C-alpha cells in the first residue's frame, strides 16, 4: 500500500533551501517546482523529535515564510497533487 501511494505522488521539490542570511525568528524556505504538484506543504519537527509534528499547506508557490525559528526545528518541503498524494519530504540546505 505504501509503495502504491508513493508511486502515485508527484515528484519531490528540488533545490530546497532555507535562507540563513537574516538573524530573525522567521524562517523562509524556497524551492523549484515539481511536475504534477498543485500545492506544497512545509513540515517541521522539534530537533529532539523523531517524527514530523507540524504541517502547513502553503499553496502553489515556490517559497514560504513561517513564524517559526529555524534554530529550533528541522524543516522539510513536500509536493502535493490534486488528489492529495504527497511526495517524500526534502530537507533544505542552507542558503545565505
């Protein structure tokens, strides 16, 4: 079942980055779009958590700013298609 759901999902977003140049409490992520995606979700978890705890649908965009401090969590971005299938999450690399 899991493999069938992953096979139905859109491709994961690529070149996912978290902007680290500003010393503020907001976190901005950006990525390149993936084929068949109609929306994207930013997911995150506390650095001590082994599972994703939070998710925010940010729409059909290629960047998002969240009111979450980048120093306290681990982020990822995943693509969502029109049927609600979700891609594997991609953890961002830092970008200055």
